[in-house]
């Protein structure tokens, strides 16, 4: 529940507090924080398991190592909660609640002399003291407003391309095709570092190149690399247990393709989706619409994660083929339905 709340509040807050010319880069920091946290958690878990000899072995205070892996998340969670006490409230929230003087003070720190005119713009885009309800999102032939559906599909596609399979099942996946446990863990760490580096690339380019071009380039790259992985796993010989075995050049090619896939995701759909979700909705419905999109994203995350073991049993070629299909669809979706938001004020959405 806590992660769910944070996944909605963080992009909304960043979008509403950031100047337009910096918004893409600052919003991308959320994805950088996520992937950096994954990397640190992987290293921490590996260190605990190494110290204990196994994740199931007892260690400090007689508790098994895997329990300490969960406990290791407490310090950053406490730091996050305490830090939130000291940040300023969103100026758009303050204006919506009729607290314009407080909003003016926050905006002066961000916009300088332009703060008073910014308050006027925000007031015009909001219905003062009005709390949005689900009914405000309704419209069109399919229940929700078209922009809400775009946000929902955008959020779901970020997961349906299968990125979390690479992270949730990485070690098991590479062991299943012949890599040793040690090498599988090393590949997982390398993949995590790759994700961090490519997210840094996105931060540098999202406000220069724009959101839509990055999505399109990423979609094409993901479709090609996932398609290659589907072919390699689908045509690989099987061992006595019926598992694919990637030998020689095939194994190396699959490893390179998997990391290239992370590269294409890392500078596009990873951070850019959060940027767009935080800024694409009108002020009056932003928080509520983003909540719906985030819920759809978590449902897609669960769907991909829960179905992968069954898909793996049916054949990894089929699994990667499905993710490649989602990546191909994302090309056409981004080209048709995503509009560029680079440099635009939130009040213009």
C-alpha cells in the first residue's frame, strides 16, 4: 500500500512543483531513484545471503537471512517518511484549497517574479475548493475521458513489455538456460547497473529531445530485441528436463539482447511514462486520473509477474514473443495517441 501511494504521489508532486523547462528531467529522477533502489537492494540481499551462506540460513538474532533482507528496507522507508515532513506543499494543491498566499510563497522560490501571474494561471485552470470525484473522469463511449484511457494504456504498456520479468526472475531465468548461479547473479547486477546508466541518459535528453521521440525509439528497440530473444529461446535445443539450452554464440547473443532491451527501456518507457503521467492530465483531475493509471500499471505488473512461470513452462519463446507483441503495439500507440508535452505548462494541458 505504501509503495502504491508513493507511485501516485511522487510523479504528481514532482510535475506540480517543477518549472516547465526542468519538469521532464526532475520527473525522470523518480525512475532513477527506483532503479538505483533496486540495485542497492540487490547488492544488500546478495551480501546478506553471502554472509549467511544461504538466504534460508539463520544469522543475526537467530533470524533467517531472508527476513533480514526484508528488514533492510526499513531505514530507507523511515528516511522517506521523515523527509516528506519537510517538503513544501504543491502550489497547485494550495490554490485549489484557497490557500493562495502559501502557494505564492512556494512559487516565489521556484518561479521568482513570475509567481503572482502563475497563481492566476493556476486559479483559472482549477475550480477553487473543488475535490475531484470519479464521475469527473467519465466521458466518451468507453466510460472514461479519452485522456484517461491514454494514461491507463500508457501505464499498462510499461509493464506488458515484460521489463519486470528481467528483474524479478533474472537469476532463475539465466540459470534455466545453462548459466551458473554465480554468473546469473552477476548478470542480474550488470542488468541493474545498465538500467541506472540508461535512466541517466533519459534525464539528459527528455527535455531536449522530447517525450514522444524517446518513447518511439525505445519501442522499436524493445520490439527488435524481444523478437530476437523470442527467436533464440524458441529455436534453442532442449535438455532432458525440457528446458532450452543456449550454447556458444546463442547464449552470448541472448545476453547482449537482454541488456540492449534494458537499454531501450531504460531511456524511454521506464522514466518517460512517469514524466507523462505526471503532466498529461488537466490540473482539475490530475491526481485522480494518475491514481487510476497507477492502479492499472500495478495490475499489469501483477499480470506479467504471475503469468511468467506458466509461460516459462510453455516455452520462453512464447513468453518473449508476447512481450515483443506488446512492444510492437506500443510503437503504434505512442505514434497515434501520445502528444508532445515538452516545455508546456501544466495549465496548458
